[in-house]
């Protein structure tokens, strides 16, 4: 028990240190989750007054373009729901939104120790895996963000651990795995893959009743059919009400997928477009060679992102060695099956989204088991060397190298967080400059703003708005008119090709002179109605609405 408490407190302390370095949300996902949470806490329900991506409203300008809109047509609700009690208690502050993720996410560290202990790993491996999970190399910086990292990781890791217990005969564990799979799905859509792995575990258990493994005789089933159905029922208890809401509000279980923008785009740039076709014919029209290259590219990108952010590169070879050593071990069967399914899903289904950041949100769930395997791989390698070096004490040398790996992970975590926090602070300074410019221009808080990160603009400036679409300027104007958008924010390092001319000084008649012009961000008035004096007398020639 003392080890469990110590690991939890270590992980919690680390996350609180992160909050001391940067407490606010830092990127579109976390901005959005905070916005939804504050709307819920204020009694407005699942609605937002920003349009962060057009996939939320059908992938095009709707017939009735209004704000606010129903939220969560793409992202799942759990990361917003857990914030609500803290907002009620502490008010709509950055700390209130971040604190639940520190408290919940810290449970992953003692969970890693339990996974290692149950699997019979050496004590140093189990403790080391707990410390690595508390400070998970370059992914650590995300663990205090109001995002799904700190929810999805312990939920999936615990579900896979419970599934392994179920395969070994614990029916109650297998039932609870179904419940956690449902909660994981409320954190991220691909949590449903955990339910699929539970199905594979059930089928494997049935196969083992007729096909012995090695010298083992056939055995009775350990997962009765009633237990498997109970796991599915508990999955639906957790996730079913949300799916019912999606059907009621959007007419689809996965509204953004129904638009085609998730599955049928050729590159990530088309994700922000409303004019590029999002159909199967469009995807296949790129040709079989380029299509296969995008799938291969997604798989390679997934492997690289995991290797760097979770494994710090150094831990990947021993992790693979440990996985090979445990490949027939039931304690790691569900985990290895999930890892295989998840990487294949990322490479085949969501390949173009992997480099855009979607992959690492889910990949952190592989860390607790993965760190056990990595440290076991180190012990195995050291043992092999010790048998060839008589002066080595294998156990002592194993502890030394495990400690070195843990120390490397902690140093990488701290160094990475310092660097990323500096980047986030610079982004926050840009948002604040935009807000100050809008205030100085006398823009009322109801004025809508078009920007590449509408949720971030909403968080830092208070202004509602819509995303800057990756389409020709005529389409940008159509969006601005449809949503009565008054201002345009452009960042040279994060924009769309059509905006390059504006940044270079060649403005269409409906874009006025900038009220803020910095090397890293500019703010322009948008004039979509005749008589708007902010853009000059050429407005009527641009065909503005009377």
C-alpha cells in the first residue's frame, strides 16, 4: 500500500508542478473541452458559440448558419464532464479545469506498479514502471492539460489489466473491463477498440478450450458467455446514453465521421476544407499507389510518435525485447492485442490524422504496460550480458540499468516540459495581443472572429467565432458572411495558403487594414455588409450584402 500511495503522490506532485509552469489550456482540443465544460457548468448544456471545424455542422456551410451550435459532434464528452464539479466549486478558472486531470491521471502510476506486480516482474521493474508512468518521458507535459490524456491512459490500461485477470479466471474483472471500456470510449472514440479486444479475449479463451497451448492440456472456458455479455452490457451502461444523445441531436453515432471528413480526405489540409469532396470516390481517386503511401505514412508516423513521446527512443528496443519475451503470457495478451489493433487502426483508418496529433492522445494508454515491458527487457539484456561477464552481479546490474532508464525518462520529461511550456507561453501571448487589439478597436465581446483556432480565440479573448477554412478566398468570404464574422486573425506559422496574399499586403476589398500587425500575428476587420467603414469605399464592388 505504501508503494501505491507513494507513486500516486509522486505522479500528482509532478502534475501540480506542470500546472505551476502552465495552468491554462494550450491547444484546440483542450480549449474546446474547457469551453464545453464552462457551458455545462453555467447550465447551457452541450452547446458552444464557436465552430472549430465544419465537420461539426455537416462539413459545409449549413442552410441555417447560427451560433451557438450543439457541441461534441467530433470530440467525446468525458474531458468536459469531469471539469464541471470543480468549476462549480472553484469558479470558471484555469485551475478548476486542470485539477481533475491531475488527480485522475496520477492513478496511472500505481496502476503500472500493480500491472508489473501481478505479472511477476521484479520489484525494481514494477516500481520503475510506476515512476516512468508518473513522469512519462516527452508525453508528460500533456498530462495536466484539460484533455483526454489523463483520462484515457488509466481507463484503457486498467481495462486491459482487468481483461488479463479475466482471461486468467476472474469473471468480476472481465465485467469491470467492459465498464472501463465504455468510460474510455466517452474519453475518445477509439476507446471502442478496447471492447473489440475484450471480444478477442473471449474468442481466444474459447479457442484454448479445444486447442492447448504448448504442453498444456485443453481446459474449461474461463470467460463464460454470460460474463462476456455482461461486459458488453456494462459498456453500454457507460457509453449508451451518450450514443443515444448523438442519435437524437445529430442523427448519427459519429456525426463528424458521417460527413466523410474523418475517413475520406487525402491529406490533413482537407480536414479544414469545405469545398474539397469528402467521399470514398475522392479518396480512391488519388490512385492506389498514393493511397497506400498515405496508409504506410500514417503507420510510420504512429511508430515514430510513440517511440519519441512515450519511449524517448532509448526505451523502444528493450520494450520490443520485453514484448517478445511476454508474447505468450496471458498477463500481456490483451495489451499486445490492443497495441496491434490500435496501430493498424491508426495506419489504415486514421492515417492522415496521425501526424496532426490525434494518435498520441490514445497512444499514451500503451505507456504503463509498455514501461513494464521496457524495464523487463533491460533486465533480460543485462542478465544475458552478466552470464558472459563473471564479475557482474545480474540482479544488482539489472537494478542499476533500470534506475538509469528511469532517470533518463525523468530528465527527458522535465526538459521536454520546459521547452513545450515556452512554446505554449508564446502562443498565449499572441492570443492576449489579439484580445488587446480587439478591445482597443472597441469591438464588443459579441463580435465574431475568424481564426485558425476558434476555440483558442474564444478562450483568450471571449469572442465567439468560426474556423478559417482551407479554401479559396471566395469561400472564406462566404463563411464570413454566413456567420456575420467581423474580424480575421492570421498567423504566418499556422494559417491556410489562401491567406498568404493578405499577409503579404494584397488584401481583397472586404478585408480592411490591420488593427494589429506583428511578425507572428495580425488582426484585420472583415466587412461583409455595405456601408461598413472599416474596409474603405471599394466594399460595394466586392459584392457585400446591402
